[in-house]
C-alpha cells in the first residue's frame, strides 16, 4: 500500500509541476498535496526536529 501512495504522490507532484506551465491545472495545490501524501505514506519519518530545535520550539 505504501508503494501505491508513493506513486500517487509522485503523480500529483508531476502534475503540479505541469500546472506551473499550464494555467488550467492548479500547480501549487497539487504539489502540496503530493508532498503531504508522500510524507504521510512515510509516516513523517523524514521530517526532522533540527529546524525546530534551532528555532527554540
């Protein structure tokens, strides 16, 4: 199932990049959705805490 989500996220990101060239496609929302789906499929494992600790969160 993780592979399916990763492929769907890659498709959304590619469609979002195409949307930056073609105004009929909402480019940035598609890319954001793709990146969020990719992070969710990876259980947010690559979202580190280094920026948060340097910003004193």
